C-alpha cells in the first residue's frame, strides 16, 4: 500500500468485495458509491458516503473513511416525486430521498474513531480491506434483512402509522429505522395515505 490512499482505492475495494455480492441480491444498477434494487413495491438504495475535507476534520476521520446508509422509496410515494431521478423508466432516488432510512454500524473496534456509524480508513490504507470486509458483512446481514422487512408495503405502513424513529441517546445516532419524523407528522400522514391507496389497489 502506498503512503496515502484516495477514494479510488476505496472504490476499487468496493468493486471487488461488495458490489458482486449485492448484484447477486438484486442490486444490478450502481454508480461508484450507490446501488439500486427494483422491488415489486419499492426501490432499495445502498450508499457508501464519503466526506469532504471540512466534515472529515470536524469528525476526526479521513476523507476516504465512509458511512453506510440504506433507504427504501415506495413506488407509490408522492413526496417530492417530481424531483426524483428517473432512468429508463425506473426511479433512481438518492438515499436521502427515500421514505425510510437506516445507517448501519460497524462491528469492529477502531481506536482512531469511536463513531459507530463511520468505518475509519487509515491514511496509508493499511486497514482498507478489513474495513470493507466488515462493512460487507454488516450489509449482507443486518442490511439485507432490513431491506426485506421494509420492502413490504404493509410493514412500511405499520411503521408510518405508529412506530417512532429509533434513536440511541448514548451514541447520539439513529440506531434503526428513521426518516419520517415523529408519529403523526405530516410527512407520515402523506405516506400513510399513499400506501393505503396502493394497498387498496
């Protein structure tokens, strides 16, 4: 490994270790950092987020460290629909444009960064493969299970109707499903109406 890595090396590691596994699970279209899976009632999104110099410095990480975020956008969702990119007739939302979202947490201990939602990549890249391997493991277990659960419009409706966002106060982070605000918020009511109408057929 050279004295300093860049996002190119991270992209290469994702291309070799992560994307083939995701492709087998239906994420057949992707960019360098985002992949989409078209499901019967929604689009599932995986994003490996990077950091600009300012944010990296504030959070005490390298610019090529990454966060791993998931999202699900219901096909019936009307919120900001005109702003969502469409490619070849299919919705291609960004993770932040999804109805429900989830940030995954690393399972490895990293003394360089205690943040559980950031995989820290050292400047010399010496831990790159181990970091990407951990992210892949969490994605293929916790991540895929979450996608399978919330791809069901009935489950999505249940969450929108009555379940609060999952917040871990000790970590200061969302610990599970979020993206719709408090129970009863207008954004939830809009999605509830969209889902109910879709389920009525």
